[in-house]
């Protein structure tokens, strides 16, 4: 691994008679929280409240105001955060800005509309000695219908090769070594999939991942009618990282086959976005392409289940109508 295991336990040496006395000293873990925020004033009271209620307190809370046109900076400052302002440049640039000015060894990432469980940092701290990135499960809050979904964290042993075709790590769950994030920063200029891109590059250079399986973060999923939450937008974001990151280093058959598998996976994700939006035509189109792009059914078999459901549902309705006559 390429990082020093500079966790909470430090070994020091001191003289004692004719020999050497080795002492183990537990150094307090120091954490900076970095929150990129754009027009997020309505979310910040709950978001920052969840940070300041941590059972393991952070030593620094940084809100990077990404060119907001509302009173994001004022609200953040009034709630006790250190505020950095910048011209609107997207979450990648905002996160990097916060990481650059952070003063502590560990950085906890948090989006401005998400929230933490009170014990989030404390539970993650127990894994920091042997890891560079520690993530957790999430509770997904669906803004469109008010429902919630619990998702446990994928074990680190299963991250690869899944990281090649989907992103199972929510940035608001991540506690990472600042030095690692400085060496592998979020790619400036990207306003989508920048976190996925970062995790893949970190894994490839040997970063050690660990997880707390339980959901410890409330993740807000934007309403399905939002312009930012469409299948087309998701696919456009994903294409930015396909060649330079996901397929990096691959050649020949390996590159060709992985390109098609990755596309198939992302087309399926686009279909699920359109299902949530009620766009049945687009959902069916993406599902068909997801199957045709990589037909083997053992890769993400839910593609076939979902396509069968979509194609059979009209027939079930027709049959139900006939039986009620």
C-alpha cells in the first residue's frame, strides 16, 4: 500500500535503563468535514445539525459555497461552519477546495442535502487503522414519494470488479485520509460521476477500503421530475469517465467486452430512473438496449427480470380486464 498507516495508534521509543522501552500512545483522531453546497440553505440546518450531534465530534466543519445565489454562506456561518466561497464550478471542484484547506488527517465528505446518524463517525473510526477509505450503508429518502429504502454497504471484497460498472459507494458515507484525497483528487470540470471516478482510481493505486455495513447516512434522492435526474443525463455523465477511467489500461477483447458490460449496466440504471419518472417508453427502450448490449444473463440478471416485467405487464392488465367482464 502507498499510504502510511497513520491511524490513531502511534508508536514512540524512549530510553529505560539499558534497554529500549516502547510505548503505545493513543492519539485522538482528528477529522475535518467537507460539505460542497449550491443553493442549499434550506437543507443546511438539518445537515449541519447531524454533524454537530456526532458522538465522535469533528474538529473542523467546512462548507464550500459553490457560487450559490441564495443565502447558503450566511446560513452555514450562522450554524457554526467555516465557510469557503468560490465561483460556481461543480461539486468536484468544491470538494477539492475543502480538502485542500482542511487541517486534519481525516476528511469526512457530506453533501449539503444529506444527513448522518449520530454515531456515524464513531463507528467508522474503529476501522481507520487498517483503511484509507471507510464507507457505510445508506437510507435512501425518495423525495418524489416520501418513501425510504435501506441499503447496506457492499463488503470491500466485492467492490472489484463491481466498481467498473456501477458505483456502490455514496460520497456522503466516506471518511478518508486527507493525504489520499490530495493524491487522487476529484476530477475538476466533471459535474457527474466524479465520485465514482475517484473510487476507481483510488482502488487501482492500492487504497484500502473498509466499511460499516449498517446504514449510517440519510441520502436524499432528488424528485424524479428534476432535470438532473434523467436517464439521458446519467448516461452523459457516465460517458465522461468510461474511456479515461473505467477502461483505463484495458486492451483488445478485454476492453471491448468490458465496454459493452459497463454500457449494459448503465443502460439498466437509466431505465430504472425513467421507471421512477413514469416514462414507460424510455424505460423499455433502455431495458432492451441493456440486454442487447451484453446478452449473457448472468451479468446483472435483473435486466431480464425488469424487461420481462415491463413487457408482460400490459398483457396482465388485459387478462385482468377480460376476467372481470
